[in-house]
C-alpha cells in the first residue's frame, strides 16, 4: 500500500471523526425540547425533529426580530403556536429546502442529466412548501371558525338572556358547542380570564390572534356595548343574526359559482368522451358501407 493512500485514509478518518464530534457537541449544547405543555408532534416530523432543534439553536438567535414576529403571527393564525416556535419553523423551511434540492440532484444523477437550474427550483419549492402548507391549514381553520361562530353566538345569547354574564355564556357555549378551533380559542379566552386578565382584553387578544373580519366585528361590538352600557344580550343577538345571514349568503354564492366551475371539466373531459361514444357507431357503420 502506497504512502499517499495511507495518508489520505488517515485524513479522511480524521475528518469523519471531527464531523461526528462536532455534531455531538452541537447536539449537547442544544437545550432540551420540553413539550409537556405543547401540542404533540405529528408523526411525519418526529424523525427529523432533533435536527430541527439543532438548526433552530444555531440560526435562531441570528434571525431579525421582524422576521420572527412575522413567523409568530403566521403560526398564531394557523393555530400552531403551541406546536412550533418561529425559530423552529424557519429551521423546518431550511431543512425542507435542502431535502428537496438533494432529491432533485439524485434524480438528475439517475437520469444522467445535468443542470443547476432544476436544483435551484427544487430548493425554492422546498423553502415555500412549509408556508404553503401553513396557509392551507390557516384557511381551513378560518372556514371552521366562521362556520361555527353562529352556533356559539346562539349559545352565548341564550345563556346571557337567561341571566349569566358574558364569561358564563362563553363557558356554556364551550361545553355545548361543536368541537373545533373556535372552541379552542374560547377556552383560551376563559383561561386568560381565570388568570386575572379583563374579559374584553382577552377577547381583543383572540381577535388579534385570529385576524378574521367576523371575529373583529363581534369583539368591537362587545367592547362598544360594554362602554356605552347597552344590553349585551341584544348586541349578541344582532351579531348572531348577522352571522347567520352571512353564512347563508356564502352558501348561496358557492352554489351560484358551482355551474361556472363545472364548465371546464365538462368541456375538457365529459363532452369529448360523450362525442366519442356517440360517433363511434356512426363511424363504424360508414366504414362497413364503404
């Protein structure tokens, strides 16, 4: 065995040892992820979560405050602020971008193709993919909240008109109302109230977290009724009726949009097959007659 091979082998071994030693040092320096009071991790994230924590520890302190606030606002609106920290979500974006780039590079190797542009596009898609998923979760969550809001308002109206205060009405609505993100948000409001926070301030924080027009109108109406001394029950009843009308209008709008959305599938898929089925016997008859 030549001296050059021995030296290269020793250097390679040293590099590998130093690499794993550095990884161990970084892992030891990373603080433990105490999830006792956090939401459980999805199964898809558990295998890569240690790596997410390490990257978050390394780059989290270097992120601008404005970016962290943007990520925090996105997570709150999606209801995932008890699942990720902003630093962890940024780390997930980085790892997603790297993974997509590596997968694209391996595919190019298998196809004997070259080019950096597909790898760049794959990395960009991997970067925006977590944000796209977060946006889809936020939209579904907002739709659920808007759909359940009239039901919860009806429960609160009945409780307030029966003699309970607003906090008691929200408590009854949480007990009787359908499960979903709105129940979670009202429970959070009740926890804040029990912790000593004023109820209107707790509702205002819920409105800031959700940033939904219907919730904003409700909270503004309740604050105005509280300050002006108007009837809370009457204010809630008006809000409940308005939300029901808006829900009916949304359903009517979707029903009117359905025929327009069906035009392209009909033209692209249904009509050609129908014409082919009708034209086939005619074409065969003409062929036999010729």
